C-alpha cells in the first residue's frame, strides 16, 4: 500500500477536488497517486486470491480453475 505521507496527500487532494479548489498540477498529482493506490490495491487483492483455496462441505478442493492457473503462473 501507499506510505502514510502519500495517503495523506491523496486525501488532501481529493478534498480539494470535492471543494473545486484544485489546480491543474494538483489534479495531475492526484491522478498519479490514485493510479499508484489502485495498482497496489489490485496487486494485493490478486495475491490474496492466489492464496485462497475453496473446499466444499465434503472436503473436496473446488477452487476455480482460473485461480489455480493464477497460482501456477509465475
């Protein structure tokens, strides 16, 4: 995830945008920080899915093939 300073700045810029008090340079900075945040979020979520195993009530592994393929792909 983003470090605390970047996250704080992202929130400050988002507040400025909501208040319509944001400059063009700040808007570019906001866009960059959002992209970085979303990229980190997506990678974290993908890793969480890769490490998930689904077991049915009978004890069989019913993990979707797409997740198994992600796990085997390195």
